[in-house]
C-alpha cells in the first residue's frame, strides 16, 4: 500500500465573516504521484493547498474537515510540531514569489535555513547543495545569485530560487502553486522536466497547481478541477481529458483548441 502523504477530507473554509471560500474539498496524494489542480482564477486552488500546509492567513477560518499530512492529523499538533513536520517533509513553491522571499536577507541564507535546521547543521554542505540546486533550475551563475538580495533578481530568477529552495530538504512532497507562470518557455520546460525527473527517478510526489492544461495533461497522472470553491471533478488525467463529466470541466477543455497535438506545442 502506497503511503498517503496528504489528505484533505471535506475541508471548508470561510473568510471570517461567514462567506464560504472553500466548500467540502477532499483531496489525496499518495507517494510517487504527480497531481494537478486546475480551475479559473479565484476558484480556490491556493487556499486549498495552503490549508493542507497550515499556511492560511490568520483571519480565514477552517469551519470543518480533516487535514492529514505525512500521516499526522494537523489539528492534533502544536504549531512547533506542525512547522517541523512541514519544514522537513514538504517543499512549497508559492504563487507569489515576491512576497515569499524576505527582502532584507541574502538568497543564500534564505536557501540554507531549512537545511541547517532540519537536515544537518553544516553550512558548507548546505551552500554546496544550494548552489547545485540553483544550477539544476537553470541558473548559470549560482554564486552571484546566492550573494544577491531578492530585489536584485528578476521575477523569473526569484521563482527559480523558490523552486530550488523547496528542494533543499529533499522533501517527499513538493507543492508548487503556479510555479512556472513567471518563467519563459525554456525555463518553464526545464523546471517541469526537473519535477518530472524527481518524480520518476526519486519517487517525489508533486502537487502542481496550474492554469496551463497542456502541462497538466503532459505531466499529471491524476487531476482535480476546482470551480467556485469546490472540487467539481477529479480522477485520472487521461480519463478527464477524454470524458469530462462536469460542465465546467467540459467548458475548460473546450477552450484549448490545440489539445490533440498538445505535446508538440510547448514541450515538443
Ligand atoms: N486572504 C484572503 N481573505 C479573504 N478572501 C480570500 C483570501 N485569499 C483568497 N480569498 C478568496 O478566496 C477565493 C479563492 O482564492 P484562491 O487564492 O484560493 O484562488 P485561486 O484558485 O488560487 O486563484 P488564482 O488562480 O488567481 O491564483 C477567492 O474568492 C479569493 O478572493
Ligand atoms: Mg492561486
């Protein structure tokens, strides 16, 4: 039986004023899976994954449901235990890069922090790993980037730093929220191939949020479709693309005219 890395069961979230933002979201990720979440802007993709990683803004309220991460029930853990569990086991690539990186701290210190804390308190090893990972995400001058402050880097560079940073602790699960949106096509492809390689050869699970159905179709084994705060459809990617059941999914798929020859388009 494959290990269940993440499970949400009927999680509902409201805005603190009684407006439901997420309604009964259920989602499961097993070890080794590459999973996609799609849906229009505002449909609840980010809040859903943030609830699983205990990263919701304070004023939002989880009104019901069960959240399990790496076999642990989140509600039963102290904040410290939650941070430790998530910090060591999950790599998170956030949607909003600029807010995520601390503006006043050099990239290298931000990158090695979790490694020193969770893996091994060896700064030299940590810096070597950071440099190697930056190269893996297509950064040609890792030294310069490591010594830079975030604002000295472009948005695309910052996003690559985030991706590399998420890999520092060799997580079992990478949660990536629109990780390639700020990147040009070549780097986008590089990043997707890196995720794919981690998934295929090291069995790392990937939870991947995207607007890009072509990428989801190419890489994700299963997918979830969100619409107005609900997961309206889920299943094997191939099955959903050939036989979408929910009317929103049907509409979404009909908006991609070149679907049939998609693998040749961006990644061919
Ligand atoms: N901090 C917040 N406070 C109040 N409402 C919020 C907050 N964050 C998100 N929402 C609302 O919750 C809903 C879901 O937002 P969410 O960010 O999860 O959507 P999304 O699917 O990730 O969209 P996008 O594709 O644009 O990133 C939206 O209606 C949004 O306005
Ligand atoms: Mg989002």
